[in-house]
């Protein structure tokens, strides 16, 4: 079994949701303790350990550490804003815009 941690940013995201949506998402987050890569989850391109699950219009972005058996939920957002601030979001926008996505800055 994995330990599931909710990052402060995810707590903030969850606090803004209607109760019905919150309950549905919370149950799926709790289930990550038993299966951190449930059916339908997707690996986030350009990251090492980041995954996402889709729950209706929302995406739960999380990181899995198999060695320590821990899951960190980083964001819970609607699809259109789910990847902002992630490595995939930064690189994806640069690639789509035809820009130079090489950088010396840490994106982590």
C-alpha cells in the first residue's frame, strides 16, 4: 500500500470544488493508495514520475515514488488548465508554438 500526500496547491484546488465533485475526486485520490496507476491513468510526457487521472472534466496530477511507496497529489484542475506550470505544459506550449524549448533553467 502507498501513502498518499496532498500538496498545498492541490488542497487549494480541492477547496474550490463543489461538494459533489470534491467527493468524487477524493474517493479516486484515496484509491491511489491501493493502485497508484489505475486503469485509464496516463504518464505525463516529459516527466519522470508524473501521472494523471481523469475524473470528468478534472485532472488529478500526481507523482509516484515506488521505492518509498508514496504518492504526491500536486494539482486537481479542469482539463484546460491542468498542465500549466508542469514540465509538460512548458515544453508542450513551446513545441506547439515552434519555439526553442531548450533551457538551462530548472523547471522542476
